[in-house]
């Protein structure tokens, strides 16, 4: 028996015999160029790993996009982080619904409670989940069909918070009556647009300065022809944009600035420059939503101090002026070069005298003292005071060598 | 392509050897090819093999050693919440065409029937997950085993259209009405009003045999069966050769009479799909 090959072109003539009949009266039904809404299984939808606006904390975000944890596990980790933070602050909870403000509670202490960013995030997600449970998905997600082979997959362009809220509703909240599907506006892969995503982002409130910096980088990288990966990226990926600008891409200038919310070139450059901040500083600034103008002064100091200064900004709610003074007034780079400059001159003289103690004798010191004071009792009192001072100084040496 | 809702065709008959798997697999490939040729934006077709003999899985993927973790068995035994995800994980590409996907069967399906017997909601353990991923496909083709078992009930509940392959022999045609009645029982008894018998496919027709011609004439003349007649597939040695080489009939012998007949059936079904099942 001869074994014909698998060349499907062998079918061509056969198919041609029926295609013309078939296409004769139904051509309009075959090709779909419309953007339409479909209900899609939640598991077939994935957030965009390079989306500038991040919903989950960085550590969870990275592990989720590296497929180390499932959506349910990612949310469980977030819940655990929030439970820990809440317990430390004396407001433990076991049920997620306890995070929501109590409508019957008329006390005015809601405004005084300072929530951590993670607490605020989870509270917002729970709130959104309850809205979805009660009212349904009013707005579908916008997703891009990135299916390959048998793997059916849709990447979220906009609506990541609704995605996480739906998972939260499905797996963590009571009375979920859905079927695990989520309505989505499906955009063909070839019509996906980083500019549309950017416009959607900037059109909404709450986009942090760091997210805007990432977004500026993403737009710059796109117009310069860089390939945008489909996996989680480190900040160094965005930092490639620090070497790029819009000067060589004049035809894109308007569309990029428009996608950034209609900002000017100077603001665009300022946002992009934030990518010079250290990784830790970027994460903190993103979580605590610190504005660009408060982060700008940090760029003048060494990267090793960025995270510490950001922590001070958060802890003491520093104003832009205070941050500027902190960064410019204390020259942190030269801080360690000559600490003696900042000490009282008398202390420095004393230290020099101590250093020179081996070059003199007790008799000479006694004679010099008598010559200056003219009285043995006063000279003795001076020496005792000095001894006491030196003993104290020694105590400081042993307890805090950095002083 | 926008489908009002994806049609799921189940090929069923409790008589064995009537060409269920052959028809299901070749018609599935034909739909893919025809939609692609017409530049349809979605020409993916999924074959769900519910027959524990796994013939459809074997000829389309070259394997029949699917087990507890990578076959329909794992979908049926999965938690209700995870069943659709499990189904997605188990789908494999066919060797025939990149857009023809298979949910393979496993010999373990025999055991699944016993394990699920008496479990609440068991008959819907295929319909639920298939319904959740159906809109990803232009059409779904379900192959069934030659008996009316729990798995066949599951397949019928997951389908929108039943196609009954039948040989033109006396006993087969006598049993035909009982097959259709059984499908109607499923529709009424399980409150599945969208299920309908959409076609009767006469297979292995040999026009040299007087009895075949006579029975075909009777079917055509029958007031109900005549209207359901979807196509007549001539008996053809190329079918068994195509099977043994794990190829589709269209690829193995595109000029064979059976290939041409199957393609006419495919054209009818594609037209039916494009009209939204009307």
C-alpha cells in the first residue's frame, strides 16, 4: 500500500469544488473585523505582565507572571500580607468583608485610620467584587486574543482590577453565583495598541508617578522598535528608555504625549527620569503613590540613598521643599568624607590633644596648668573635670562607636 | 467569525462500526479546511472523543495511550470549578491540522462511568466545561461509543445537534427510529430543548447491492427520515487505508468518492453554521 504524504494541498481541488458555492451567498458572515463582547472563562484571561499600572505588590506580581503561583494563590498571599499588617495595627480580621466600612457605624474614626497600601488595595478589590456580585460586570474587560495553537489565551489590555476582583469573588467571598466566566471585549492581536492602553490608564485617576514613568518608557521603547515581551520584566527593561528620547521620532511625539495624558515634553522627561531611582525606591514610591515632584530631588543623590529617603518621605510625609533640603543640604555623597567638620571646634582640639598625649609628660601638664590657673586647687579641679569628661567619652566609645 | 452560539455536533448510534469516528474526524477536518479557505477569522474545531476505544484520538493524534491526567477522564473527574481549566489543559493539537484540536479519550473512561454512577450532576460533567470554552471554536464535534451509556448521555447533553450515521442495512434502519427516540428522550427528559437531530448520514453505501438501494429509497421516502438525510457516503477501501496510515480521508485520497461525499456534507454543515444553526 502506498503511503500518501500529509500535504493538505492535495485537498485543494476538492475544496475548490464546494467553496465557490458556499461563498456565493454568505461571504459577509465569514470574516469578522468587528470588536465584539464575549463571555470568556476566567482561566483563559491573563493580565499584561508589562502593564505600567500594577495591581498586586511587586513580589507577588513577578511570581504570578513567572507562573510560580496561580491567581488564587496570588490573592491568598495578598490576603495574608494584609492580615499581618492589620494585626500589627490592632485591627485583625478573619473575613474579608470585615475590611469594608460598616455602614451602621456612625463614628467618625474612619477618616483617622491610616491603611497600608496593601490594606487599601484589598479593601478596594473587595468593594469592587461585592459590586460585581450584586450588579454584575457593568464594564467588560478589554482583552487581546494572544492564543497560540491549542492554548487559548487572552491578555488584558484594560480592566486588571476587575479581573482580580472577579477571582476574589469566586474564591474568597461568599454567595458567588457566577459560572467562572467574565465578559470581555476581544481585540484581535494585530489591533492591540500600547497607545490605547496608555490612554486608558492616564484617563483614570490613581495612576502613580512610577506607573507613568513605566508607561513613558513603554511608549518610547515601542516607537523605537523595541520588542515588548509577553512576560514579567525587571525595572532594567524600562530603564533602557533612559537612553532614548522623542527627538529622533518626531512623527510619534504628538501621539506619545497624547497617550501620556496630554503632558508636555518637559513633564514627559521628568517622568522618564524617575526610572533612575533604585528598584526598592521605585517599589515604595509606587506602593505609596508618591508624586513626581516629591521624587524629583532624589535624582541628585546617589542611588544607594534613594530607598531610605523614600522611607523618610513616607514616614514623615515630607513636603517637596523638605525633600529638596534633605537632598541638597546634606550632601549625602560626601557625608562620610570628613565628619570632623561638623563637630564643635573645642571637641576637635581635645581630640587632637588626646592624640598628642604621648608627646608630653605629667609634670609638664601640671606646670602648664599651674601657670594658666595660678592656683593648685583650681588646677586640680580642672584635671578632675577632664578625667570625668574622658571617662564619659570612653563610655560613648564603647556603646556607640558611630556616635 | 461571529457565531450566534457555537454548534456542537454529536455523532451517535448505539450500533458499532457504522462510521461514527470516521465521519466525526473527517467532517471536523473538512470544516476547518473549508472555513480557512473561505478566510474565516475563526476556523478552529474541537473533537471531543468520548469513546473509550479512542479511535478518533488515535487516527488524529497518532496515540491512544492517554491516561488519567491528559484525557477526557480527568475532565469528568475534576472538581466542578476546575473542570473547564482541566479541559483546556487536556486539549491537544491533531496531526492533521493546526486548527483541529482533540480532547482525547482514554480506556479509563470505562472506569469513569462506574465512578460517576449515582454522583449528583454527573450527566452534566461534560456539558458544563465544554459550554464554557465553546465560543473559542467554530464548531465542536463529539464522537460517542456504540452504546447508550452515561458517557453517551453526557455527550448528548453537551451537544446542540445530533447526527446519526447509519449503514443501509435492514437491522440498522429498523433501529434508527429507536436512536432518534432516545435522542428525543434526552431532550425532553433532561430538559435540553436545544438538542435536535440535525442529520442522518448514510455510510458504507454500495450501490451495487440491491438491498442498499432499496433501503436508501425507503429512507428518502420516509416523511421524517427523508428530511433528515444529510448525505450518503459510499463504501470505499480508501477509508480503511487512511485509518491505518493515521491520515484523513481527504488527504489520503482526495479523489475518492467517499471524500467527495464527505465534503458535500461538510459544505452543508458549514452553511448551517454560518446561518447560526437555522
